[in-house]
C-alpha cells in the first residue's frame, strides 16, 4: 500500500474528529471550520475510494488461518486515546490552534509510520472488524473482515494492504 493510500486512510479515520472540530469550532469560526466540515464529509468517500482501489488493484490470495482473535478493541482504544481528548479542546488563540494542529500532525506521522492505517472508526461503522490471525507458518497478520467470527483452520480470500495487513474480499 502506498503512502498516499495510508494517508487517505488516516484522513478517513479522523473524519469523525473533524466533524467534532467543526461543531465545536475548535479552530475558531473562520476558515478552519468549513475545512473541518469538508474533511468530515470527505472521510467516508476517501475510505470507499481506498477500498475500491484495493479491490480493483490488488489480487486476492488464500490466507490460511491457524487461529484468530478479535482485535476490535484496537479501534476503541484508538478513539479513546486520540479522538476523545480532542473533543474537549477549544483552541481559541492562534497559539492553541497551532499546538492542536501540531499534535494532530504528530499523531498522523505516528499512525502512518507505525502502519496503523487499519485502525479506523469508519471501518467499524461500515461493518468491518479486525482479527489478529496466525497462519500455518506462524506469521501473525491483521485481517480486516466483515465476519463476526473467524474459525480456526479457515481459508479466506484476502488482499494484502501492507506488511502483515490483509483485507478480506467480500462476496
């Protein structure tokens, strides 16, 4: 997955936060509020574009599952750790606004460089779940899937999104 796609997934993961920023006018009532509204509204379309692009551009392969464990708590931890504290911030001075923007940028860098692009609240809203899957060669990978349960010894058709991250092909 390219850095552009990872940044797009980051932006889509922050769409709810941009909506909160817009509602609270966290950056003031000037031009930042319409920008936040635009980013919040664009988030679902950005996510859909990345997923459609992955479906069209990546070849599905068989992913053999030795064991699987739900990782849905990762998305909740992401929301609690990064998004909720931002909701309470009202950056009214240019200095506070710059600090908030710098912090969001820092989180973006950590998110993309850490390969955390699969932790996205909009994926959960769209019905996707996260699984930590162990393969027969003891590789541990993350699978993004619409399944509610992933049995051991399953074989799923999945597209590789990045190092150790797969997206299950929908039917």
